[in-house]
């Protein structure tokens, strides 16, 4: 491969673009990792992929698109999504990479209510993420089931799917998500606790602080023209009161009922009961049907 060569780029057997190579170089991947992910430790799953799995050389140049890649789910362009949004209304975007359970949905209800007369855009990433996450196609099935189940009661919610692979880059990735969602019409963006965070594959320690992404988002909010909205974890305190903010539960001395992700997965695999307060039955049914193939 040399400068001036034309490279055909393919996706799932389909010709999608031609790259005319104008520069070919060997990158300093350690420096790249530190600048992008804030660490060069191989315990970070995406840093490991960058340094140990990706090719040794990079190629840059003019890119000429042939066709849009075809995915196994409906993908809309930014202009297509913007066209579905009512004019003159604020749009609160929510990014996630997991199935939406009850606590997530309660947070979305709060976010839409707090930004008066707004539209809530549920905009999950559906590409590969990290080992142990739910497969993208299975996740989309859960989103579609939840959309149909809730659309009559929550007509102000909109759903669209982003073919994007999470890099688990913490605060820097939060900024990228803000920019992407602005292109899709968002005026507000929800940044939750430890957004795009990940843990060491050896020690289990977090690579980023729990609120680093929120602080980074707020720092650049005015520059990007996107308002950051952030919320505490929603916790379940019993059938009578349902979900409340974690600080409210703590202040009132409420007993929080919990179900860990590990226990949830164990019950899924074992066919055991999963309480309705934790997850939507429609979502659980899809995950159970997919079985172990649901996990990356």
C-alpha cells in the first residue's frame, strides 16, 4: 500500500466507500491512548484493543461514499430524526448501551418532566461495547418492545438507534455523545453517573471518577450549545412509593430494595423470577429467549 492508492471499504460484504490514501503512518499508540482514554494501561479494555489488536499503520485521505451501510435494524440519519421532532420544543437526549429497566425509565420520566414541555429522545448506541454487555440486536428488540408498551402513555418519547461502538473513554466520550446528539436535534443531554466508564480487567477499579463525565459536560455545555441534565440514581423503596432519588431515600431513612446486575443475570440464566419493580416483563422475556447468545 502506498500514497495515491485507492482502497475499497466494505461492510458486511457491501461496498460502501473508497479511500484515496494520501498519508500512511505508524502511530504512537501509547500517546494516543493517553490523550484519548486518559491512560495507556492495558487493563482498560479499549486501550487493549487499540494497542494489542488494531493494525500497526494508519491510513488517511479523501473518502468518497458509495452507499450508506445496511444494518440489521432501522437507522435514521440526523436530518431524518430531526424531521420527526416537533418544532420549537426542547429535546432531551438519553444515551445508553444496556436494556432499559425500571430505574432507567423512571429517570427518563423525571428528565422529560423537568424540562417543561419537552421531547425525550431515547437514542441508544447499538454497536459492540465491551465483554459482558448485551448484544446490540438483542438490545434493539428490548427497546422496540418497550417503545410499543409505553408509547400510548408517553407520546412525548421518541426512539432512534445509533450504529456506534462505545469506546468506554469516560469524560471525553461524554463530550462526543453531546456533539452527536446535538446533530440529531437535542437541546439537552442526560449524563448519568460514570457515563462511558469502565473498570480495570485485573483489579476491578474504576478508570474514571463517578462524576467526571458530568463535570466535563457542564464545563463545555455553553460552547457546544447543549444543556447538561444530570440525575442521581433512582432507587426502589417499596410498592407504596416506588422509585425515588437516592438522596431522598437516604434522608427519609427508607430501606432500598436492590437487585444486582450479577444476580439479575443469574436469574435470567436460571429461569428464576425477576420482580416487576426491577425490569419490564417484555424486556425480560426477550433476554430469556436470547439466552447466553444475548451476551457479548
